[in-house]
C-alpha cells in the first residue's frame, strides 16, 4: 500500500538533527497503550528544506508534527492559524492540519506547568517570586507560563544581560533583568528557581551556581533532562529542596499534539516515565 493511500494517521518530530529525540518513544507508547492505528517518525530536515517538508505534509501522509530546534520560529511563520500562546511566543512546537490549513501551538507552556503540578503539587500557591536562568526561547515560554499562574515577580538572569533586558522588556513590568553577579541576592527571597539554559546538559559546560541563598521552601526546576538528575538537581536534593527534572516537561508537552493527531487525550504515567528514563540512561 502506498503512503498516499494509507488510512493510518502519521506524525513525526522535525528537527536538525532529530536522531536524539525521545518523542517516538513517547508517542509509540501511547499508540500501543490505546490500541490505535498510526505511527510516529523522526524527520531530520535541514532549515533550507523545512518549508517544503511542511508544505508536503498531506501528500506524504502526515497529519501533523512536533517541531524542535532550529525550526520553531519558522514553523510559526508558516502557519495559517495559531493558538494564542503560540502567537504570544511567536514559536510553534506542534503542527496539525485542520480543514486544509496548517495550524500551530506552543505546548512548552502547558508542558512546563503540568510537570510542576505533577512533581511539586501546590507550588503555585507559594510562588510569589521566581528566578529564571537564561533568555532564549525556552525562557520566553516559561516566563509566560509563570505569569499565567500568577507569579508576581520574576528575576531574569542571563550571562549576556542585553538579551535579558530585551526579553524582560517584552514580558512586562513583573520581569526584571538581573546581572549574573547579582544572582545570589536574587535567590535570597525566591520561591522558585528555573534553569532554562543548556548548562549542565550532557556534553555542555556545567552550571556553576551556589544554591546557598535559596530559602528552605524553594523549588528548583531544571528543563535539562539528559542527564536525568543534573548537578543543579543534585545540589537541590543535598539542601533538602524540592526538585523538578526536565523529563516531566518533555512528557507533558507531547500530550496535546497526540490528542490532536490521534483523537485520544493521553496521560503521563509512571510506566511511560520509566520507559523514557531507561532510554536516556542507555545514552549516558
């Protein structure tokens, strides 16, 4: 049977590269769990080929895709319609076809919040101030998420302060750019610390930070998930602080796309988490 005539919905992860993605494991688990016909693939697509690949979705049998680096802004620009969140962030990580139109969402916001809700229940009730490390696309999504949940003050700390100033200016009065040298004082009254940088990731430089100033009730979140327990989370554990790994965000951000493509809203279970953890451990 040809791809064009296949009745089974097909989705993929588009990135450059894409080989490291755990998305096929996640979506494959949900397809099997719910007994659904369909498939999920990896698609390594160079930036110059991205627009053509997306334009040919329907012809190649795809109903949608996840989008990872470096394509999230390009995906937003190609969409005929987007969610309010994607429009706010001007970045898309989830694509689907609806009445012949290309639609997009940014589920990083939902994924980050769902991970915090699951791994640090009740966090929002005590989150007056957050400190966010980094000023890239992930920081933009997480700042938006924190403001949606009512965090009143956000200190944005980045090695290059100019980028932090630019993002803070776009995010509004609740967000203040802070010099890296002033991180200690910024942490002293923080309820939540979030690392949105790649520091501490496998093959990346370490995140050099002193958690000593953090209050005893603070929560530490790291969006890095390789390794599963970063040095930042180890330091948080040593201080008796609650830690939230990046794996939860990865798992939860996948759920909305699966629901759109395959018609079933999945849940993040301990079984799924263990499956992805085992795959990550094999790669370290």
